[in-house]
């Protein structure tokens, strides 16, 4: 699973990110919202910030059709991230 961003819009606490999402060798365009998390000082007084994105994909859109009944076709994806300012 990979995501390559092409555009980021917004400011403040929410950003809209658009790019190419690849899963199981199939690439599809994807747009989702990233909500800004907390900020603070971490180890060695370096500034840190975080955020979270949630979106839903269909397995069938990426060629994954095995056991759709028991497993389901729609998958919820949650991405949590943290960055350190250098």
C-alpha cells in the first residue's frame, strides 16, 4: 500500500490531501481529510506535531475479490502520523 500526494489544500486544523493510492498493484485517485493533532516539545526540546486521516476504500476497486461476503468489500483505513521539526 502506497500513497503519493499531488495536492494539499487548507490551513489551520484541517487539510484536504489528493493523490494516487496504490493497493495490490492497482492505483486509483484518492482525496481525504487530515485533521491536525496536538503540538509540543519532545525529546531534546524538538517541536513535534501530529495528525490523523480516516477514509474508506473498496477492496474490489483494487482487484481484491476473495471472501467479500465474510470479510466485506469496504475497508476503513486510519492513518496516524507524527513529525519532528529538525
